[in-house]
């Protein structure tokens, strides 16, 4: 999905353990909790369906326009949080890394869930939950994981599977957690290397988070084909 993810993979043996220490709660349970917050909302942060329906009303019922608005809305927010959580260097890393991981996970989950909702998918369905999470890994990496039998299928096939297979839940959560660590590890290395230049970390964070959210949003548009809305 980008340069920072490639860097994260190449330096995983050295960098990823440090990120894991900074965010020890990053696990399957974290992934599911982030999805729960994205779906239900928390405080002023509205849930995926509520936001999607609001944007749909703003387009006078034009689903395609509302889907575009959902994606654009989250790209902007991802850029803002990426800038804010990557301004500092090593000193602020203990606070910034968990905040960046949490913020990005919830935002991207909510964006994909919003697209799925507008396209007619039931956000209470555990099959759809797995499809949402897998989408956040990104198209290229999903295809690679499916080829290596690390994932059973791409998002659309997971969302429309004949039955829910509980064994898939843990598999999906583990892959999503690994992907988040790799992405943030690569990004933190990039921002740390340039920390002597004022503001460079924030600009890198804004660019990488905004771009990754853009790519995931368009992948969600391609995967969640329209169904009859309830």
C-alpha cells in the first residue's frame, strides 16, 4: 500500500517489537474493540450507519454520491489525525504511537462500514464485520494473503459467505493487528529520521494516513457491490 508499509516489513525484526512494546494492547481484542467503536460510535463520535445516513440525506438519497462523501470525509479526518499524532520525535512516541494506531483503525473501520451500510449490507452481521476488517488491510495485501492461504477470501466473498465461520474471526483479527503494526512502524521510522526538520513528522503522517485511507476507501467501493438496502 505504500513506502512506509514496505519499510515496516523490511525492518520488522528491529522496529516492530518496539512498536508492540509501546502499544501492548494491540491484539485481536483491540481490533474488535476498534470495530465496535466504529460501528456504534462513542461520545460525539457517531457510528458508521448514523454518519452514512446523514450524508445520504445530504445527497437527497443518491447512494453513489453518499459513498463518495463517506470516503472523502474520512480521508480528511485521517490526514488531520496523522498530522497531529506524528509531530513529535522519540520523546512523544509512547503517547503518539497508540493514539495513531487507535485513531487510524477506528476511522478506517468506520469508513468501510459506512460504505458497506450504504451498499445494503447488515452491520450486525459477523460476516460483514470480517469483511470490513479485511478491507482495511488493502487490496494488494489482501490478494497476497489469500494466495498464501493466510486469509480464506477477499472482503466481498467473506461478507456474502453462506454461513458465518467463527474460526475466521481470530484469523482476520490477527492479520489486521499485524498490518497495523507494520504500517505504523514504517511510518514512525520515516518521521523519526526526519525529526530534525520542523513539522516533517506531521506532514509524513498526514500524507501516509490520508493516502492509505484513500486507497482503502476505493477498495471498499469496489468490494462492497450494491445490494438491496433494508
